[in-house]
C-alpha cells in the first residue's frame, strides 16, 4: 500500500516541506533509505544522513532547518520519534485489516462468531466455539471444541488452541504457540512404569495478554491454568499445569515455570529463568536472567543466580567468586606460613 506525504502529514498533524504528492510504500532507517521509503530523524547523531539519504520522505522535528540542499521531502512534527511510532502503529493496524472467511476452512457445529471475523485458509474451528467481534485467526490455525475467544483478539498463523480454553479480549497470540495441551502428569507404579494422569482442566487467558511464538501453556490437571490480564509472555516459554501468573507480569524467552506455582502481579522475569513447582512468588518481584528459583519469594524481592540469591548478595558473592583463585592462593600461603612458624616454635 502507498501513502503520500500529504496523507502522512494529515495522520501526524504535521507540515509538508517539499513534494506533498511524494509516495512511499515501505519503511527504512535513515542511513539505509531508498526510493519509495519513509524514515525519520530524531537522534542528532544521525543528522548527517539527512543530506545523503535516498528516502523519499523523512519525518523531522519542527525545529529542524537544513543547512544545505536535501533531496528528501520533509514532514515536520512536534516529536519525530513519537510521530514515527504512531505511524508504525497505524501502519500495523492497516496491514492487519482483514475480514472474511477464506476457503478451504472448517467451521464445525454451533460455532458463533461476531462481526468482522477474519478466518484464514486451512483453519479448523471446533464445535460450540464462541468468537467475538473483530477477531482475526490467520491460516493453518486450530481452535478446539468449546473454546471462547474475546473481541479484538488475534491468533497468528499456526496457533493451536486446545478444547475448553478461554481467551479474553484484545489478546495477541503469535505463530506456533500452543494453548491448552496436556500438563506433564504421570505416576509411576511399583515397577517404575509411568501411567498418565488425565488432564481435565483448562487454560484461562484474561484480557490484553500477549503470547510469543512457540510458547506453550499447559491445561490444568483440575481447575485452570490462569494467565491474568495484561501479562506479556515472550517466545519459547513453558508454563506448566495449574500455574497462575498475576496481572501485568512480563516474562522473557526460554523461561520455564513448573506446575502449580503462583506468580504475583507486576513481576519482571528475565530470560532462561527456571522456577520450580508449588511455590509462591510475590508481587513486584524481579528475577534476573538465568536464575534458578527454588523457594517462595516475598513481595518486591530482586534475585539472581542459581539457586537464586538476593540481587545485592549475589553481586557481593560474585566479586569473591571471581577472585577465588587468588583467595585460595592466599589461604595456601597462610597455611604454609603457619606450618613454618609451628616448625620453628617446636624446633
């Protein structure tokens, strides 16, 4: 899709300096600008590029005045960075404006869906599914029986939503995510042979949750695995059965949370964190990347390491750990000195 400088200025409430009919159809960095691209200048470090960029249109602050000739058409705004961000959001919304049911796709018995549904080709929607308004389900996705999906939610290509899952409003679930697969429940007999424990619960995802690509959220053994409103999960995260994640908590990629653990509101959890099962993590907790958490954490704690220590304790300990060879050498020297002194005294 193409936009003129005049149209973009209208969206941003900006002023065109140059050709109002200049057209762009792609975005670029200012140093990599090419014909047909739109870019922006906000950081003074990149000022020199405004005179050499091949971008057709550049968004700049109203305070910018060129000191020599430029080829790009300018759009002057109060804050170039914020305006470019606003334009990205607008562009993304336009790009995702799809509706209709593509074929082939399957809608099973008693499916109810709202206005402006987009259902991509090769999708399967199970029995008794309820879908709200303005929902977008991209190609090759699976939605099992008795699932509910709230208004304005997006399921990108290849998402798998197992039966009984409840998804709220305004959620975004990225490609390859699997919601509601069986929890890891097995019991050994006397001979050490494992039998499966049926996983008959479900997953509840509340409003405005983002779930990254290839993240898995297991259904509960009984009851529900619950992801509360505003939670943001990165790519490749494992959330086990009966976990509860509190409101507005964010978790970075490759983190694993074992079964029945409860995580509070407004926590920040770094990448590659491992959290054992059946513990409680309080509100506002910070867990640094690659930490291993094996016990309850109180509200507001910040921890690091494996097993995780208080953040300041970890940093103090790390200083000593880094100097461990010297410390050992000093201890050996002291032992030698004491031995020599004892020999002299006993001689």
